[in-house]
C-alpha cells in the first residue's frame, strides 16, 4: 500500500513537468488538438471519461460536444454533473476548473437513427466539429442481438453519415475491440491489423434488427454467431464492415483495444470506473473480498490486458496520424491499430501468482472471507467446486440471514458471479496472437516528448506493476477502501478466516466421507 501511495506522488510530480512542456508548445500532438472541437460518443463510459480528462489536461481543446441521452430520470445536464464527480477529474477541477463549461451536451442516442440528434445540434456538429471519436458501444456480452446491433452496428453507420456532412472534419476514430475477429476458429492464430470478412452484410443486419422481433432474431442469428464468443464481439465485427464499405474517403481509422483495465499512470495509477465490476475487474473484486473461490481458466495462455491510459493515448495519436496522412494525400487504406500486449505477453498463471503473493498486501479489511481461489480448466470440476464453495455456503448463510431478520443476498450474488465468470471464460481459456505493427509505428513516429506524454506502447509496461496497480485500483475506486497502515489488521483477519476455512473444509470432507460410507453400507446390505 505504501508503495502505491509513493507511486501516486511520483506521478503527480511528473504531471507538473508535463504541464510545463504542454505550456511551452513542444508537443506535436498537443499542437494538433489545440483549439479543436471534438464530438465524442461514449463519454459517460470508462474510456470516454478518460478521454475527456486527457483532452482537457494535455491537448488544450476548445470544446467537447458530448452525445448523451436522459437516463434514470436525469436530463443531460444533470448527467454531465454526475459524470464530472468521478475522481478521474479531480486534478482538472483543481488546476483547470473552467473545463466544465467547455463540455457541451448533444441530446441524442447512439442506437437511434441519425443518432437521435435534433436539426439544430446537427448543424452545430457539421459546422464546428474537427474530430470525431466514436467510443460508445453496448459491451454487454449477453445482450440480445437486436439491441447490440442497433447500438454497435447502426450506431457507427450513423456516425459515418454524420462525418461526411462535417465541413471542418480532420479525423475520425472508431473504437472497436481486438476480439472483433478473435473467433473460436482463430484460437492461437494471428489476428492482424486488417479487415476480415464480415459474418453478415451490415445493412442486412440492421434491417433485420429494425424489423424482426427480438426472440426470432436471436434464433436466426445463432448459426452466424456461433464462431464468435458473444454478441458484443459479433456485432463489433459487423461494425468494422460498415467502416470498410461506407467510410471510404473519410480520414478514419479503427482502434482495437483488448481487455481495458485500470490506468497505469494517468491521471493517477489504478483509476477505474466502478461499472467495470461487470468485467474482469469484477473477478479481482470478488477474489479480494473473499467472495470468489473458484475460476475456470487455462494457466498457460497469454491474456491481453491494456491500461486505459495506453488506450486513450493510442486513440489520440491515431486521430492525429489520420490528419497527417490525408494532408500528405497518402490515405490509401483505412488503418487499424490493435492495442494489445503482443510484444509484452502476460501468462495467466503468472498473473494469478502475482495476485496471490505480493498482491495479498492489497486485500481490503472489508473482505468477508479468506481470500483464496482454486483454478481448474475442467468444466465439470468447475461446476462441482462452484456449488461446494459458493452456492452451498451461500444457501446456509442466507438461511442465517433470514433467521436474524436480514435480507438474504448471497444466492443471488453468486448467480450473478456465475453469469459473469461464464461470460469471461473464453478470455480466460483461449488466446490469440494479436499483431500490433501499426500501433508500434504510431509510437515510433512520435517525438521523445510525445512518447512520454502520449505513451501508446505496451512494451514499456511492467506487467507485475500493472497487475498490482489494477488490484490497488479495484480496492481504492470500487471497494472504496483508501485506508493506510492497516496491513497487520488485515493479515490477522485473513489468518483467522484461513483457520476457519480449513475447519469448514475438514467438515466438508468428513461429511462426504460419511455419506459415501453410509451409501456403501446400504448398498452392500441389499446386495
């Protein structure tokens, strides 16, 4: 914990130096963005928030037009106020507090035709916007095909059509995913920075989503979708075909990050959006609170995790590269940038070992049980262990809650955890060889100053440090435990919970032994 606090202080000091460099005008990337107007979708999401922070802190943009819809009884202005309360903006509020007035809401919905934007706001965008960053997506792995298509496929089509009407457009970035074409048939094969055949023509897909009932559409798409791990990657694959077929002539590129995790350095180490509990960060949360005790994974595969600041920097640098290429009349092909750890692989068994050794110092005092996790690559064993270590204890715990008058929640919690871990199984048991030559060239073409401010090279990342920072971020921003100097107290609690765990496991073994022996006795009696 102390080392993380020291790292935070180091990063804050470095940002003061960066601020001076930005003020001097020595950054080529900053000069590209200075005074620009940005149209951003997905600004309420994980990557979107980080983009807003970085654009105002390091790029001196003029305005960010943010596509937002009313949600849960809050209008767009209330939602912006809510978004800006996130800790990612703390430094900006302190040093550049006037940035707030330069975020302009555009009322709309990415899943609607013409993005649901009114004519007046459309006019503002087409007349004033210089750069479009499309980061909005439906990232629910279990989403129905209809909803995923309208947002992920029709959404990018509407963005492209809007971009073609922009009179001062310099660059467009479509944020996809490295797993868009990481199909089951390509496991352990190369996924290149290129277009692949779409599983279905985009306009056909959109028309079906607009006209066919949800259940019927899901049934129709089952065969087409079976090579993809989920509806998210399937629809993102189709979305890339929209870019290939409809965005010719635009200064556009595609950025494909793999699993996006907490920040490595910016604006502070470990920053993460609490909504990330619905992804791999939720597994760390469950493990570090003593809730998850079994995972189905294959230890020898390479997992691809990239910090959000590396992703943001790649997006920003790629947008500038678009403009450079079109100014040089050299925009022959639409560039694709894989943001992965291809040249800096992290083996899953090493990742889990880090969490289980040096990472134990980051376990929270709020953990409800001893933090341990059994790993298996066998589906049957995983189901048995999940029942033994999760559902059965949860059943008795919920009974105890009912007796003392408290709401039973553990069974429902473990149902959600089972759904989460099942959705993530493909990423913990399959691997792909993501090539990232284009992304490496982006980094190599930067000046030394911009390599520091806009680092987009995963090879510069220390995987052990990245893993520990991620765990620290989960503790600080999701568990919201910022307590310092309680390591001894945590260790004592974990020690006694470990003793209790061993005692219960002994009872489990004894109980099953008695069941087996009793069953054997009954059978032999009748025989």
